[in-house]
């Protein structure tokens, strides 16, 4: 779910990614609300809770990196959700690519070949959506994903 957006502390590079998405150097997420889901999005980023990150690590899932981020709360969040304790969140960066869609999203074929030789459990789709394997879904606690739109792609190379 989208529980907020990019905060004023987000740093953008002057260039875009090869897919045309904003290239972020630093992420600040501004919460407007919190749905309780442990994975939250704002184009083109994902943040995950510390608990969910630990599950990803212990399950040995591939195709991601993680970075720190800053968190802020909007006046609306403070007014309506004051006292709500949020978990610690991390910037979750899928590194896999949808090789079957390489031409659609203009991924360099040589990069795609290198990625396709190593299956990954997380990838970004053509609209910066999070793509996951069935292994990833089976490894994660679905209670942490309540309210999330999870799409499993059976054609993903596993």
C-alpha cells in the first residue's frame, strides 16, 4: 500500500535510471498513515519493516539490497495516528530484472543475460512494481503483508 510519499529529505540524482524512473540517492519516507503492512511503497521505492527484512535474510531470498532511510510523519499522521508505534523500516531495493520483458522496458540484453543466469526472488516490473517468486511468498509471513497486493509471477525464472 501507499501510506505516504517521498519526503523533502529525499535526494534525486540529475539523471534517471535506464528504465526512466527517478534515480534516488537518499530516501526520506513521509508517512501520511500506516495500514499495518510491513511493506510500503511510493513510486519508485519500497520500504520494509525490520521484521520482514529478517525473514527475507533468514529465507536466503535473492535479488535485493537494502539501505537506511529517514522517516518523517505528516501533520495528518500526527493528528490522526499519534501514539501509533511503527516498526523500524529499511529501503528495500529489488535488483532482479524481468528478462522476459527486456525489450518492453529497454533493458540492455547483455545485462539481462547475466541476471537470467542467476535466478532472483525479487525484481522490478516495467511499471516499477515489485515482482516476487512463489518461493518468496512461501517464505514470508503473510500476516505481515495484509493489505498488500502481492503478485506471484509463475513465469519468473526459478
